[in-house]
């Protein structure tokens, strides 16, 4: 079954659940109105469904091919990429000054979800290029911006993000790629990077590498890293492509999924060093990389949402068709969708997908607010809240991608496990999203160690208070179709609140015990926030006129399912954070792992 972009759902969540509607109303988005938002989402949905989705299976089967240093993309990919870029999709968010359309990040996020549903392997190159554009725009000098931004924005060239080396994965500060100063103000790079996404390919004529490297006299660790732009082909004074730079792809990886996304080992400096241009200041490379990574982390969360959406659509269609067993009183085999366990799987898939979407889009709207709100205090608050939610958007949504893709296989039974239905590909593809852009374990540490303590804990407390306001409205609605949504969400928030306070104290007393609970805390946070965002959407939908795409009854049922089946995990998760670390410690851990 092919993918159909859920454009009405997406536009609804953008406008209501994520709060883009409020930004339109308060004028912080200039001329942008709901009609334009709807038109962009609809057109993107059409492109994703009609042009990109058909590339997904052949891309998986054939994969990217490596020969003599060159990577050939699967048949049809180059044409699809070029028509995608020509249609302006790469340029949605970039400033108009550089040829972009200046649209909000939130709209681009909706598009990234749809590109990812259509083909996760396709979406990955452009999302990294987008993140590179933002880093160059924010930190680059005028000359670099003039030379590189227009073509990176249009998609004529693509960008990469290069941190990882064999000894430096999560520990970025251990990287060794060497940068040496050259008297003309440029640098020479030598070393090796591994696992570089779209490090080499034939989609574009030039590839611009964004590389972290270390100067010989720099301090150790992350404080000694600098950020460089390294083009595959150097650029002549007239803007044409010049000499080939001293870098090459040595090989590509054979991997579990995203077969059409070339994952390259890159070698710099076979002939004395690749010519490189510094972005920002020496030894301040991590600040540039964080600009790039924050956008890329949200985008990887959106990949999880995208795969989950497609897996849900396919499982639902299969469950309606596949007939097995006879329900009591019937002589005919029934479609499996009538069975409660199958219904539970399908509802879990849809509820998790929608909750992850709401969290990701809310984070994107906060990024927009952080840039565009009219007063500095609102911008500051939005910046801090976006920082708080980014690791949650990345880790929860990428976990959801995996869980939902796995449930999708389960709904298909044996047909899901064999490759024929495509359900297996979703799980293989989704698996990487919990690993790259900082593993989900590292996201959880970031949440607990850096984001929860932001502004002395007031950022997280203010967010929890806002979530409580939604619960109060659910309770006040006194609508029996909500079931015990209000009560369950209220309990989940109480657990989140108490656990947050416990963590803040524990971080000061015994940081190791606090960090031991980081992963269940992130899940607890997601369960509480996701449930409240779904309830908020349900309230908004129930206020819409009859028959509106908001679908009040459906959204209430989904919010209820989430609250009564997923948010109820909060007490267990909270106990795991506060009391579950005992066996991780020295002697018990050693004893448990001995044999
Ligand atoms: C398909 C693919 C594409 C990729 N694309 C890119 C790319 O374009 N650019 C790029 O630079 N990199 C890329 N990567 C690399 C990716 O970002 C790393 O694999 C990832 O950051 C994890 O690093 P690692 O593999 O070395 O794992 P490790 O760092 O060795 O981690 C192994 C495990 O230990 C845990 N762990 C590690 N350190 C800690 C700690 N301090 N505390 C708690 N737990 C810890 C991790 O969470 C993980 O579970 C890609 C990888 C793959 C597989």
C-alpha cells in the first residue's frame, strides 16, 4: 500500500495543538495565514505521496552503490531530488536574502515528516543540508555566506554534518581530525570521519562538508574543536566549480536500514590537506555544531513521526482486509480489525504517532517564536522551552517510530516479518533514528543534566503548569466521552512534577543517581506532555464546526486512549527514576552480569 499524506491532520496539529494558529493571529508571522499554511502542506503532501513514496521500496532493495570513490544513487533518485529542489522544497525556511522563502520552521517540520514518511532515506540528506544552512547563516562570515548559501538553500548543492570518528562517537571531544592554519587565512584538514551521511553521492554537482576538527595548539576535549566548511569542489572567483579538493569517500556502510542513504567513511588530506574555511571562531566549533544539531535533532524526531505515520496507515489497511477467525455468533471469517487486541495495537500506533507529532511540532513552533516573537521576554522563554523539549522531541519520537513500526509488523503477522508488505522496512529504517544525532541515552542525559536545571528549574515548572491548564479545561468540560482522561493526566503530571523536584535536588547531591533515571524520566515526561497535547487538540477539535477536519469525536477518543493506556504508565516510570537505580550500582550490577 502506498502512503497518503495526512494533510488535514497535519494542518490541524500545526494550527491548534502546536500553536502556530496563535502566532498567525498575533501577527508574528507577517503575511502568513491559515490558507497559505494549508496550501503548502497540501502541495508537500502531494509531492511526498506521488513522487517520493514510490522511491522507497526500490531504494531499499537496490541501495546506494559505491565504486572507485563514487556513489551512485538508486534509479530515479537523482531526477526526484532535482525536481524536489526545483519545486523550492529545500528553500522553505531559509531567509529570503539567500533565496529562501522565509517560512516558519513549523511548516518545514510538517514537510520533513512527510518526506520521511515517503522515504526516510531521502529525507536525511535535505534535513542535514537545512541544518548546515542554519549554522552557516548564524555563524559564517559574509564571504562564505555569499559563496555557499544560495546554492545550499536552493538545493543545487547538499551539505553534510561531520563529527564522528572511530574513537569519537558520543564523546565528540575525542575527535582527532587535524586542522592547520595556512598563511592565506584558510586551513588544511587531514584525518578520517566515519558514518557520514550523504558524504558522497551523485544527486548534486558539489557537496559541502561541515566538519569539526582540532588545531594543533587547541585545548583537549570539546573546548578545542573548530568548525570548518570544506567543499568537495573548490569554487572559482566567478562562482563556477574549480579544482577537486583533497577529500574522498573511502567506502560506504552495509546497514540494517535506510539503504538508499549513503553512509560514508571520508578521508581528508591524502595530498597534504583539504582546503577548509573556518566558520565562526577557532575553538568555538561546538557552538556552531549545536546550532546545526538542534535543528537536526528535531528533524530526526520528525523522521520517527514520519515512519510511524506510514506504518500506521499500512497496518490499518491490512487489518481491514485480512480475515481470520470467526467472532462469537458469526459463521464468516472476520477482518482482524474487529478483535480487541488488534484494535489496541492500532490505537497505540495512532496515539503514539499523534503525540510524537504534537511534541515535535510544538518544539518547531517554539523555535519560530524564539526568532520571531515581538518582545525579547517571549523570545527568551520560547528559546528555553524549545531547548527543554528538543531532546524529548528527538528521543521520544524516534522511539515511537521504532515501537510503531514494530507494532505494524505485529498487525501484519507473518506477512509483516517477510519483506513483501514493506512493514519490515519501516522497522529497519526507523531503528537508526534512536542512534544518530546523539543516541537517545545521550538525549535523556541532556534533558536531566542540562535542560531540567535551566533557569533554576523554572522553565520545566512553567511548562508543567501550562500542561495542568489543559487538564483543568478537560475536567471543566465535564464531557463523558473523555472518560477518565482528566484524572489520568492529572496523576501523570503529579508524578512528573514530583520526579522533577526529586531530580533537581538529586543533581546537587548525587548526580550519578539522578542520571541513572534519565531514560525513564524522558519517557515519563513524554507520556505526560504527549497526553496533554492530545487532550488539547481534542478540546480544539470539539470546538470546530461539525464535519470539520478537526474530527472532535475521533480526537477525544484518541486522547482518552492515550491517557487511559499510556499516560497511566507514569507511576511506574516515576518509581523507576527515583527508586530504580539500586541495582545499577557497583556490587549488585557486577553480581547480576557475572554469568
Ligand atoms: C547510519 C548512520 C548515519 C550516521 N550519520 C552521521 C553523520 O552524518 N555525521 C556524523 O558525524 N555521525 C553520523 N553517525 C554517527 C552517529 O551519530 C553515532 O553513531 C552516534 O552518535 C553514537 O556514537 P557511537 O556509534 O560511537 O556509539 P557510542 O558513543 O560508542 O555509544 C554506544 C552506547 O553507549 C552509550 N553511551 C556512550 N557514552 C555514554 C555516556 N557518556 N553516558 C551514557 N551512555 C553513553 C550510548 O548511548 C550507546 O547506547 C551516523 C551513524 C549511523 C549508523
